[in-house]
């Protein structure tokens, strides 16, 4: 490209034309930014605004004219006006470089619109007074609404956590400092939230000997590392929810047995930000179980010394013999029991069921039976008993008498009732949640669904016992036509699905963006038995995230994807290739001799060249391809589902398209060439490795004379004649 050494100075008319063109360009930029602009003379109160300024508050510009500072005062919310005046006065006194204030302005239709107002004095008089100010209004109503929605969602979540007073919920940061301590934790441990939040770690509640015993069971290398209990539990929780029974010590010194599950908390990017522990008090349940085991052990004793109530009953229902344990259970002496029959001691509501089972024994329909029934003790209170009855027959098969074993399960029934009441409260809490909550076993059968899930998924019949794939289908944004295999979600070793990035719930043919939170369920022995899924509709959240991500990943000059967005798209392309095996190529593009354009004509001319090249690239590839400006005069194109051979043909077309550009600038015409390198995107690559592979080919293209295409598999460069200005 031949360039003049020193261009002649343009005549006055050319300078005026250039200035007018610059003014038109700046006006275009302002109009394109959708900002309302204003100018104001603080001394004369003369004020000018553009049409967008008026449009933000629902007016045509002519309806507001003549515009003055009074126009602004009449539209601004009274609560915001005093703050705005104070900020403006500080700027006019020279105390701040800008005037900037967030205010509410009344829309023509009566509602309030949030506006970000910013400006500064452009000209000062000799006494330091402002002569002329200019600024802009930006409509930030949607942003303020989004902030309000996030705040409301946090308050709803906090309300749900506080309502779960039957479960202790303790949240910590990565260092183990407690950040949340709900009412259930206060009830279980006797501490108030303000006593521990920000001041204590969960190890405060662990019984010392129980904690030391657990640490002693660890491998020697872990003990030598000096890691404390929180470090051990948090490390395990990073992989999956870790559950175990512990002894907790309340503030008043009393001990409680709890079932503690520890899980990791992650942000939207998947980075772990802390940990949550959920503890359930199982002290009374364990005590009830211990009592039951003790009663079972007493069965092995002799009839008279057995702690379990035992009795021999005649065919007519009278006690023939009873042991001491039965006397204690029912509160009668042995002589008193032998004078009555069991029917008189049985609660009337349970008698018919008991007699029907006795009749089945006598008819030979069953060999024995078990029944939970109520007895009436000597002092009149109810005793829940677990009754086991068998029939003794003679050698000829004739009935002789019954053998009854009676276990007092009153305390166990009371404990079960409390557990059932706690479960009922938990179900009520879950039914109040708008998210879909499903409990499934490892085979995918639904064990429980909250009210929201029933409404959304029920269709025909009940959800209980049905396979989750019968009532719900999940897919992904990357492959919306491919239904996700639910077994992937039920495999604790699978990491093939990101539960918080791209899942879609198929509902009546419509794909609804959702997040799926999953917690594993374990039985008392610690064996994995199922999972709980919480499915949340994130349509609006994902749309806002997508919009924010697009704004953050856009190059402002060329409106192409910037380097940050390029890295993210390339990482996705690599992951897609690893899942599908479909070919993909990467094109690295570098302008030839671009620096002289900036040096000779200035950076505005360089920007015009970059825009023109970007336009060729944008229209020269498929809509599914990703075109990015990496910085300076470097570009890249991610060609999904594209082999090297096809990428070479596309590169040749782009080469000719850019070579054919003729960019007018002042009295000159600028032409540029490009060097293009192509490399395959392969599974297992990192982003840097893929870029380096394509950059090597681009370097080969430049070394071979520029304005050429080089590919990984080409033996000879595909050379095109250079274009000279």
C-alpha cells in the first residue's frame, strides 16, 4: 500500500464539512444511546432538551416547551428534589467534578420513572460561576425494578428459612464463620442469632469427645495435616452433601443427638461461597428406639421373669397366666388380672379388630397376628401396646389357648406422633413454596411432591409412585430438542449436567428456563436412597443475565463479541464438541499493514477500517458462527460444525471480500489486506491452546507474504495477490 508522506492541509470548506460531519456523527451517537440530553445556563435559566429527554417521561418535546429548570422541578419526585439540589449546588461550587443523581420523574401517565441524571459545567465566568452546563438522562427504571425483585426474593427466602423452626439451619462462609442462624437453630441450641453470627464457628456446638472420636477415625495423613473438624466436613461437602449423627451441646450444657447434613453453597458461576448445615433433633427418636430394643431383648427371658408383658389366654378370652411385666404395664396385680378377660381391658374402638383376628386364628386363616392396640390401665389412662398373638393347638389340631406378647409402646407412639406433626409442618411449609419440590428414589419414582409440583405436573392421576420421566421432561438450551435422561440426575457420580446454567422444563410444548437444586437423601445407615429436587422458574432471571452478559461481551466499536465473550463462546464450543463429537474450526484474522493507516490518517480512519472489516466478517459467515474482535486489528471466528476444508473455503471468501473493500477517507481511498490462520478445535483443548493453534497458522500466513490463508493441514499456503492502495 503506497501512502503520501505529508498530506496537504485541507481548505477551510473541507474543515467546515469535516466539523459538520463530526457534529452529525456525535448526534447519531447520542441518538443511538437512547439518552435524553439537556443544556442549561444557570444564570439565565435558559434550557434546551432533546426529544428523548421528553420521551422518557411520556411527552413530545413540543408539549414541554418552553423548557426551563422549573420543568425539571415540576416533574421530579418531591422526596428526590432536595437531594438533587444539594448535589447540583456542590457541583456549581466546584466541589465535585460532576453532577450526578438518581431521581424519580413523574410520567405523563401518572407513574414514576427512575432516571439517572448526570452532567457538568462546560463554561465558567471570571468569578467562578457556571455559565453553561450539559448532561444526559438515562432511563434506569428496569434496573431499579430488577433490584427490587432481587430484594423481595431475598426477603421471601429469609421468611422460608425462619419459618422452618423444626430444622436448625446454620450457614457459614468459606472460613467457617457463621453468617445465618435460623429460629430452628436457636430452639435446638439455646443461642440467639446475634450471639453467634459473625462471631462463632459451628465447632462451638460439637461435644468435644464426640468430635475427637470422629477425628481419630480419619486416616493418619489427614490427622497430621492438622485440619480441624470444620475443614474436614467442608471438604467432604464440596463433593456432595455429607450427613452424620453428632452430639451437640446446648448453651445450657444439655446434650442433644442430631442428624446433621452439610452441603456447599455456590453462586451463579458455580463457585463455592460457603456451606449450609441442616440439623434435626433425633434425641427422642433414639431414646424411643433404645426402649424398643430393650423390650425386645427381654423376650428371651423366662415367662415369669421376662420384662416383656406375656400372658396365656383361654379360648374365651380370660387370662390363664400373666408375668410380672404385664402386671406392671396394665397396673394390675396378678390376682386381679386372672379375674378378668382381655376384652374388658381393650379400648372399645380397637376391640372389633382384635376379635376379628382372633376368629381368623381359630378358623386357621392365619398362624399368628400382630396388632397395635390400646389398653385401659387400672387407673384409667390409655396404654399403647404392640400385641403379638399365636394359637397353641393340641396334637390333634384342636385349639388349646392363646399366647400373647404385649409391648408397651406408648412413648414410641408419642415420639412418632411428634415426628408426624413435624413432617406435617414441613409439608405445609413446602406447599407454601412456589418452587416445584420433588422427592424421588434412586429409580426415579416420586415419593413426595409439594402443592406447586402437583399443580404444574399432575396431568392425569396422582404423582406419588410414578416415574419422574412420565410427568416431567427436561432439556437444555444447547440442545432443546433432546430430552435429558433423568438417570443422569440420579447418578451421584455424574457431572454431565449443570443444574444451574441451561436447563429447560418442557410444559405443554413450551420450554421454561429453570434451575434445579438437588440434595441427596440418606437412610439412618448413611446409605444413599434418593434425592430432593427443587425446580425454580428462572425465566426473568436468565433473561436479565443473558442481557447483562451480552452487554459485557460486546465490543463497542464494531458491535462484535469482545475478547471476554469470545473466551466464553470458545469454551462452550469445546464443551459441545466433547459432548457431540461434531467438528469445529477456529479462524484467527490479523489486518496487514494496519498501523500506517492510524499513523497517516488518524485513529478515526482506523476505526472506519475496523468497522468495515467487521461488517464483511459479520455477513460472510453463518448466523450460528461467532465473530469476535480480540483487540486492536485482531479478529477471530468460531465455526461450529465446520471442518477444516469448509473453513478454508469460507476464509478464501472473506479474504476476497476484505481485499475488495474501498474505504473513502477525506480525499483518499483506503484498502487493507488480511492474514488468516485456521486450526481445528479438538476435545480436551483449553481456550488458550485453541487460540495459540490458530495464531500459529496466522503467523505462517504473514510470514509467507501476507494477504493469505494458512491452515493446519495445508501443505501449501492458499496465496492470493495482495491488494495495494
